[in-house]
């Protein structure tokens, strides 16, 4: 992968996964949290993953899971990465043989200090809402995302849409962006035009920001 990392999450249908691949996504996310409107089983995910090209990174999304649950999904699906989106302790996300993404729910600027506690390959910054673990469709202050870059690779999530992703990329200058509800026609059902527009606008904004940085040197 080069440039901005783009993950389309909450995939429940093969046709939506293939649209994301065709549009240029780097990763596809499958939500194994039973409380999610976009939940699917490991067996359902296996059917979709079998039809995806090897270059696509498959990400299993978990919320406060049992370690056996994660290992089972890793074995059955050969996941490329694991995303922990709950209140997991640092020890609960360690010891896995895959890349680990840790979601941090942002209330305010002080929330980024949570990143210090974890050893993760990337941090996914999502909007805090009491009792929710992502998928809220709400944004946070993207300037906080920019400040979080010193802690590691930052993936911006939470309320991103085709209309605002370019602003988020320019403000936060993240490693990547993640979207679920912002490219949907209804929960779990993606919209082709929204996916294509989201990816195009995100990449264009990142390229423009990179060029601006280069010109200033």
C-alpha cells in the first residue's frame, strides 16, 4: 500500500466488498461484535473473504472479546489484522500474530493520552458516546487526530462521509481513514456511489496535502 490507508468497515455483503475493492480500498472490515447492526458470523465472513483478491487486508473487529474467539476467527479467516474496539486492557490486545489496531474513543484532547498505554500497529480514533463502540456516525475534533500522530499510525474514524473526509485528511494528516455508516444506504448495506466518492476524495485530499508539504520544504 502507498499513500493513505483506506478501510471500508461493517461489510456484510459480498457485493459491497467487491465494490470497495474495485474502488480502491486497502482494507475491508468485518464486525464480529454481536451488539452491532453490522454484525456477521465468522462463517458468513468466510464466504465473502474467499472471493476477495489477496492484496486486500481483511480486518476482524472485536469488542471486549474472549481470546479464544479472536484466535478462532484468525484461524478460520486468515485475517490480515485485528481491531479491538472495546475497553480492552493493554494485555488483552497483545500476543497476537497479526497486526493489531486499537480503537480509542475520543471525548476531548486529553483522550489521546490513552494511546500511551497500548502497543498497537495503528490506533483508530473514533468518537466517544456512552455505551457505544463505534458506528455512531458522529465526528470529533480532527485537530486532536493531528496531535495524536506523535503516538504512532493514526486512522481517523467516526462520522466520516464523502462530504467531509477531505477536510479530515487535511486537518489530521492521518495514516488512514475508516468509514462504515458514512457510505451506507442503510445499516450493513453500502452505497456504491458513496464508497467511490469517499475513496476518491480521500486520496485526492491526501495527495494535495502531500504536495503542499513538499512545496513548503
